[in-house]
């Protein structure tokens, strides 16, 4: 079952050589409910990956606090699965070995580990590729192994950083639907970063919009799309078209023409 996430007044900066302190995130506050699917959009360099790293526990905020199920984050943990922006597979392990890794860390017995890893490779359409090494896979296939790995140990929270950005349009749409099905089945909380407004509206129950310099969340928009039947063309539904337009306006610093479902995030 999914866990809730609470990001409270988080600030994060970096020290640049000879250029002093550089503030990336300032006063970022938002909540994600247990089992919610939230998409995060914002311009390149606004701090999306930095924010995800903080939730993953890979870095610590300079100020503020992040709680998962009301517990402050101490570091990385198996309650949170991460799919990175760039393929982060172990080059010395096969596709199957990479997926098994999280299960190994969780103490799942060998035979069960293999069975589950195979099932997740099947799920992302890589059933026949378990014995391949990362350098023998295409970019899209590597990303699918990373997704299978993150899903295999059944995390409470799935943090995804533009996981489908490098894929061709058709594979991307297939994996989007697959991810929605997995989310509906598992109830995992998902935070999904993307550059694509279309992708954010298609996947998210809610879309958070970020602005840059300093990085902060400016808007939160609820998405009311009927996702029970994924074979329908959701992308041409009036709600989809309206939201895409509104978010486009917001990310281009214009006022949205229809602001019905618009809520300021902070
Ligand atoms: N370790 C670091 N040291 C110094 N600056 C950093 C570091 N990591 C990120 N930054 C800076 O922080 C800012 C935000 O980076 P981040 O990777 O979070 O952006 P992003 O929103 O994920 O961008 P993109 O959409 O291109 O992936 C950038 O200006 C980047 O140069
Ligand atoms: Mg990034």
C-alpha cells in the first residue's frame, strides 16, 4: 500500500566553485496522499531532480523537512523505489540480475526472486531478454529494466524522474498505460517527473507545476479523467485538452484562460 509524502518548507542549494552559494529550491511545500499519483512538470533546471533526490533520501535539504508516512526521511530506503533520469543499471549484472537486486536486498529467497524478477521483466515487455547485459540493450530497454527493478520490491512510494523521455512514442504510450495499470493494482504512491504536459495530464491525478530560479511549486491542478477504460482516447477528452492548455499557459508564465480546477499549491 502507498505511503503519504509531506514536503515542508524545503530549501536546497549548492556551493559552486568560485561562485558561492547557488539556491536551487526555496520554500517548497506540498503533500502527496497515500496512493496518489502526482505528476510534476517544470522547465529544465528548475530543480525537479534535486527535489526527487531529497525525497529519495539521496541528499538532505538545507532547511525544511520531508516526511514519509509522518516519519522524517533518514536516507534511502526500500520503502521508496527510484527510477532515475539516466539509466542506472549495474553493468556487471544481467537484466534479470538487475531486477533481482532489490529483492535480494529485501531478503527474498533465490527461487522466488527469480520468479518475481521474470514476471516484472515480462510486464515491461522484456520477457526474452533476462540474460542480456545492459550494454546489449537499447536505451528504451534499459529504462524498462530500471522500471521493472523499481517495481519488483513493491515499494510504498515510486519516484520516477522522466522515465519515458528517451523512448519512442509508441513504447512510451504502452508503458504509460502499463504504469497506470500497475498503480491501480498496487496502490503505490507515485511522484512522476516529466517535461511533457501531455504525459503529466495523462498520468497524474494531480499535476504540480514548478517554476525556476528559485525552484518552487506554483500551482496544483486536479485532473478528473475517467481512467477505468484505458483503451479510450483520453487525450481528446475535453477535460484533457483544457488542462493541457491551462498548464501550457502556466509554464509559459501566462494566465490560464479557464482556471476552474486551479489551486495554488502553497
Ligand atoms: N550537485 C550539484 N552541484 C551544483 N549544482 C547542481 C547540482 N545538482 C544540480 N545542480 C543545479 O541545480 C539546478 C537544478 O538541477 P536539477 O537537475 O534539479 O534540474 P531539473 O529540473 O531536474 O532539470 P532537467 O529537467 O533538465 O532534468 C540546475 O541549475 C543545476 O545546474
Ligand atoms: Mg532532472
